């Protein structure tokens, strides 16, 4: 779902004095691998090695991961990828994503390199045949320990349906390191929706990027207005007689399509994957192999950046405050 950038700004938290400083809860970052790889691919010029091997997406992805580690100091970071082939959604609708162009060859060639780099950095990545990366993020969220916060990193706004008091979305808006933060408050303020309503919103207004047709005559503004008034798709159906005649007709004629759309849009949280959130720190990097790999793909600047991090033995600053900590922290 690509609906542009929400015009939001991350709140600035006031400095806390030593007397009232409290440790932020652990945070797990869950990255939408395909979404971010595409962004990295198009954000940077078409870089190649001296032998002509494309590397721009690998570099952009690595820069994004390092930025997230430096900014959020996650206790764990897991990247999910779409597995090749069909998913259960194609069994529901054969035209699902049918209009999408194939992944550009120069990007497709770099996915193995991105995954290799993640493994050498001591980070977990996961994909599961029959499921999309979004479903894997949803499944991991459901299995997340109760004492941890979660940040989803993706340009895909379908994932807004997963937000709750402990979960927020980091949406890339420029390049690979400038992000916007969307939590429950921002979702309601900017879109006028709650997480459960995101599914109905997309089902009603459609999602061209996934080849999901909406109801004719119901765009984003009308979908939002109807959901704010009647709360849900079922609520709209229950109040069909209250709608203008033209809208009644469209809802009645396309009701089955909306039902199908909802099945396509809803993120499944039962993918058969392990609920492993491996702890990460700089000592967990496979340094010798990683540095050798960076030499192989001719990424001297990235290598030097990582070496400086190792020399400094990066630790979390004493005054580190997780962005949006006061908003997201669940009161005990």
C-alpha cells in the first residue's frame, strides 16, 4: 500500500534529570526487507563493483540498518522477506498483485548479498514460503515478549493495522535514513483511523499497488468519513439505509468484493516461524568474514565506518531516551 508520506513530526522529549530518569524498555526492530531493499535500490545511484556487479541496494540497506542501530539501540533486529512464488492470497484472488512489474534484475541480484551482510552482522532474517514479509512481522509481533516495545520499519502502510500501545511504525520518507514515526496518536490525527479500521479503509478505497479494487465512488476521504461514522465495514452494512441512494447501490453491488479485499489485506499472525529474537550487540558481528565480504564488494567507506564503531565499542549513552518513549511506554 503506497499512499504517500504522512506529514508528521517526531515529538521532542524533554531532557530528564538524574532524579527522574528511568531506563527505556527494550525495543525490537522488525524490518520489511523487500520494501526497504526497493527503497535502497532507487535512493542511491546504480553503484557497481569494478567487475560490474550491482551493489547500490546492498550499501543502502546496510546504511539504513546501521542508522537504526545507532538511533534506537535495539535489543534485537529482525528482517523479514517475501518468499519467492505464490502465497495464500493468490489462492483467494488470482489477480492479486498481477499488475506488478517483475523485480528489476539489478535489484534481484542483490538480495543474496543483502541477506549475507545481515547474517555476517549477526542479525536474523527470515522468509517463509506461502507468506509475505508483512505476515512474518505480524507473527513476530504476536510472539514478542510483553516487556518489549516494537518498531516496524517499512514504507508499506498496510502495516498500520498492527499498531498498538507498544508498537509504532517507522516510515522512510527520504533516502534510506530519514524516517517518520507513526504511533496510535498520529494514526488517529493524520488518517482519522484506528488500527482495526485500516483493513476496512483499504478494502473500501482499494489499493492499486496490490491490484485490490475499491468500491466505485468511495475514495480515501469517503472511506474515512464512513468509518468514523459507522466504525467498521459491518457497521456500514448495518446502516445501509442511512446512506445516500447512490452510495447504497455501490455498497450493495460491491459488498462481496469488499469482503474479499478484507481477506487479502488483513495481516496473518500465525506463520510457521520460530519466535526467536536474538540479542544483538557490536561484539556479535562476525568481523573477519564481514570485513572480507566488504573488501570483496568494494565497500571501503562502509568498512571504515564499521571499524570506527568497533574501535569505539559503542555503548548506549547514559542519557539515551527512546523516541516516543513516554507515548509508547505501557504503564505498569
